[in-house]
């Protein structure tokens, strides 16, 4: 590197070490608070787990400092920038959350505190990119760290949720999918096999964001475990399918042209079909369950919004909330299928033949661009 780039790298590394030291101070404060509030043995377990994860966050950033530039040809930035600082903070919040994994979840603090910490991390997932774009310091580093910490959070938070009885253990298939995918890419490169480029698809980012949001909600003690267990499987399946199809593309088993056709088929047929299926199942469910008139009208309104594609994602979200509040009454097969279809409409959108796809542009846009 040129001399001025060496200086920039040195200052960035020093800034990173300062951030890590501050994070260490936060860990010690948390250790003391937990020790006084619960027990010093539990506090020691939390400190060990959170400290190891904070060290992993540090290594993830340190190994990628060379990427703190706008693109491969651009010079290094002179500092980490506020976008990357918020991303590192997000990694720190995930590390603090991870300290509660394998701990006794019976105490109120061990249930509420990790939910708050991970929810803050999920909020920062949307905010760090906005700050980076507004401060005109978008970097390859930020993109790499964003993906890395998303994957880390989707290991830590589901483990907590499973311990609380909020998710089925099968959700861990999604937790390891990213790491298996990355391992597969590295193995193909080491064997000299071709790795084909992925076609752009904004749905990948959308699905990742929804997973973080869903797990954040699932961790809160207020959510019905029966609902979150079913919804967790529904939220997981489209992402797993996305990993499989992406792997088929990068390994050459599926051409980019066929991939795009599959995406178009979903938009034209699968997503509109989900809307019709959901309306039919809700009609059947309303004949067999005893709900108040008010709830029935709200469900009917949501079904109309979804069926006609008028703010369908919003309608699906409200329907999931209503079904969750009354899940014991709709907990049969029809109720489960309703949660599945409503969840998929929320994740994928309403597709073609929609009158007003409110929310889709907001979900796909890059804030601050």
C-alpha cells in the first residue's frame, strides 16, 4: 500500500482497538450487574460467552479492514465511518445477547434483556446503511460486516428462542445454511471448480431483514409460543429455498436465465395463487371457529386487502397478529395453513395483478440513497 494508505490503515486499526476496549468495559459492567442481580456463577458464564463472541466480532472487522473503501479500485477511507461503527455496535449487541444462550431462562431478566438487546440490533440493521449512505461513506467493509453479523444473529437469537420454547429446533437449519453455503463456495474455489455469479435479487435482503424482525418479536415474552413455533417454520422455508436455488446457480446446476424465469413464475402465479388460497381458507375457517364479530370483520378486511393486492403485506401482518391473539381457537390444520400463507404473503409480497403494492418500495429501497 502507498504510505498514506498505511497511515489510514494504522488509524483505522487503532480506532477499532479503542472500540473493542470500550466494549470490554461494557462487558465488565454487565458482569457486575448480573452478578449482583442473580449470581456470580451465572455472571461468569455470561461474561465468557459474550466475551468470546465480542472477540469474534473484533476478528471479523480486523480481517476485513482492507475493504473499508468504496470499491476495489478506490483508496481506503481515513476512518471507519459512522455506518461501520453502528454495524460494529450491532455486532456488540448480538454478542451481549449471545451471553444469555444456555443460561437459565426462567428469570425475568434472562427473558427480557436479550429480547431488548436483539431488537436494538435488528433496528440498527436498517439504520447503519442509512447512516453510511447519508455520510457518503458506503464501503465494501460495511456490506461484508452486514452479511456476517446477520448470519451470526440468526444463530444466537434462534438458540435463545428455542430455549424459551418459542421456535422449533428445525429453525437451526436456517442458522447453519449461510455457513454451509460459504463453506461450499470456498471448497469449489479450492478445488478449482467454477463459481458462477448470482443474478441480482432484492428479495435476499428483504428475507434476511424479515428473519431478524421475526426473531426479535419471537424473543419477547408476550408472544404466544404456539404461534411463533408455526410461524418460525413458515418464515424459514422461503429462505432455505433461496439458499438452495442460489447454490444451484453458483455451482452451475441452474442457469441465470432459468433462475430469472423461476422468479417471474413466482411473481405471476405463485404469489397471486397464495392470495386466492388464503381467502378460501379464511372462509372455511370462519365457518368452523367462534370469534367475535369485530375480529371476524378485521380478518375479512385483511383477506380483501390481500386478495386484491391492496397493501397486501400490511394486511398479512395484521392477520398474523389477529391469528396469534386467538390461536387456541384456530390452532387446527386450517389455522396453521392460514399462518403459513399469511407469512409467505408478508415475506414475498402479493405479486402480479395487485392494485396497490404499498410497502414493497419501502422494503426494497436503500434508505439514504
